[in-house]
């Protein structure tokens, strides 16, 4: 506990005893890293560098850089924004608390959080085991970029414990997956993966252990906390539902204490720094409204998914809130709010009826019709905004997978990804209904 919170109730004590939704709003107004106990809303720090009173103070700042105890008993000496600064530190503390992890390190976007985390865990000659269905740019990072630096990836179906066991070798340092996976929304049982990896780690020295890294972008810390289910690290894009309004890019890695320094070192040297103004938006606008926004999105998503599932032109709907969702049992176990409520999320994947070629043609006509005529649905990539977005993953977000691999992974030529926003469900359904009637 740092400080008394001078004149502002329990703000100085990290809100101990209060519930998570409340802590997402209030955070901690005073610590050894910042002192905003007299502000209702914290200020945005707007200086790229910091005045130092002596050379030895500057030296001290560089020496202390990356310590996991800064803000947790140790006071920082701020030097330069690329190292550390108070607005981002405030956000990092709320994110670590929300995900239930030791430390959070914020980044310029989700991809810089993912790439930095993998670089912190793996060196040349070491490898990653990943579930094959994932966001297209992560796939491109694993298959095109990291191999150039001697870090390779093998793919294994994380729903099959034996496949994970067989894929892990002496060089493996990371097991990586998204759940639910982008775009098909298949669920991976985090506890099951943790059991397999835990047994392998039990026979390894600490420095060779395999870390489980889960991308929690789709669910956010309000809809799922992978660390509580046995993951070591959570990575996420803040650009999506944490930001919530589609105006800032950001990313985060929530890591065990010992990875805080190495990860901040990578951020310092590779430079994927989150601007303080964006950190402020994520905290003041994004996190504080996340539980309310997600509850509304879930309500609308259920209604939209039910509508799509009942439509004859739609052959398949994947939404964790539907009773016949393939991974319903896993979803009900791990996709929960901190209050224990089932949170099936706001992403829907569906396919139009017909053989692959017919389905692909129908998809193009259907989405183009929406792009031209719909009021409440926009053709755009991204997700987690106030506005509902639709896209064709095979041609857009997942175009880094070749068509044959897409087919193998269930990314169907007629597959459509819908990211539900905050509109009235009746308007979204009405736009979908009109497009299905008129374009197919
Ligand atoms: C699951 C997932 N992870 C990571 C990212 C990358 O996030 P960003 O665009 O903030 O780099 C995305 C982007 O769509 C995503 O869908």
C-alpha cells in the first residue's frame, strides 16, 4: 500500500475490498508512480522527457529501469517516455489487476504486445507450438517474421492433449493460442492445456519451462481471465473492446513478475510504445465502460445469432451463446465475468448455404449489399466498437492463410465475421434480414 490517498477516501489503497467493475473505474489515484489524489479524472502526461535534478539521479533512473517493484514499494525516477511514464503506468496497473496477473506492460498495438512477448520468451533456436486458427497477422508473424530471427512455430490442435504433448520438444518455450479463436470461434480449454504443459514443465529446469500465452482480445478481461485458468501470460489488443470506441490503437501483455523487466527492455529497444494520450483514453473511457458495453453487446449478439441460425440462407452459425454451439461446455466454464456470469462475447461467425463456390459468391453479394444499403452494419475490419462491423475473413483479416489452409482450418469460402456493437438489436437484424432477402 503506497500512501494515504490524501483527502480522497480509499483511493490510495487500490480499492482493496471493492469489486472489479468499480476498480476498472477508479483504479488507484495515488502510488509511488503517480499522485493524482486531488483529480476526479487523472491528467494526461504530455512531456516526452523529464527534468532531472542531478546526473546521479539520471543514472539512478537508468539503473532502476525495468524493476518489477517500481510502483510496488519502489519509487520511479522518470527519464524518458519510451522507458516509463505515469499515465501508461496507471493503465498497466488496472490491466494487471483486471486480468489477475502480476504485471502489465502496455504497447502501441496488439501486434507489438504479441511480438514483444514472443521475443521475451524465445531466443534463436527456440520454438513455439500454436493452435492453427488465429488472427491473420499473428499467423504471418509466426510463419514469416519470427523464422527470420531463428524462432520457429509448429502448429498443433490445442483441443487434443496428445497433439500438444507430441508437438512440444526440448526447444519449445511457448504454447500459444486464442480462445475463442479468430475467426471461427472454436474454444480451447485453457485448464486442459495447462495440465499438459504443467506435466512437461515439472520435469524441466525453470529456465527451460514452456509458457502458455493466450490472446484474450475477443473476450477481454471482463469476459474471461486466462491466468485464473492456468495460463502464464495474457496478450491482448486494446484497440478493440477495451478501447471500445475505435479511436486508439494499443496492446498489452500481462506477465509474471520476472518477465516485466525483459518485456520493458524490448519495448524500450524495439520502440512499440503506447502514447500517454491513448493510455488515458483506454483508462478513462474504455475500461470504465467495458462491463456495461459488453453486457449490451452480449444481449444483442444472442438475438442476432438466433436470427441467423433460424434463417434458411444461413447454413452454420458459430456463437458461444447458442445452445448448440460446438464448444458450449468449455465456453460456460471459462468465458465468465468476474461476477461469475456466462459471457459468450460479441463475435459471431456464420456461413451462407451452398457449395463452397456458391457460398463464396453469395457472401460477396450479401456483404456488398450491406455495404451499400445498411445503416447499422458497416463493412470494416476490427471489432469491439460501438458500431457493428462485418467482414469476409478469408479475403481480408485472414488472407495471409492460403485458400487450401483456410479450408483445412474451417475458414469457409462463404464465412462471415460479425462484430456486434451497441446499436438496437432490431436494427441490426432488420439490416441483415433485408440483405439476405435481396442479395441471395
Ligand atoms: C485476436 C487478435 N489479436 C491481435 C490483434 C492485433 O491487434 P492490433 O490491431 O491492435 O495490433 C487482432 C486484430 O484484429 C486480433 O483480432
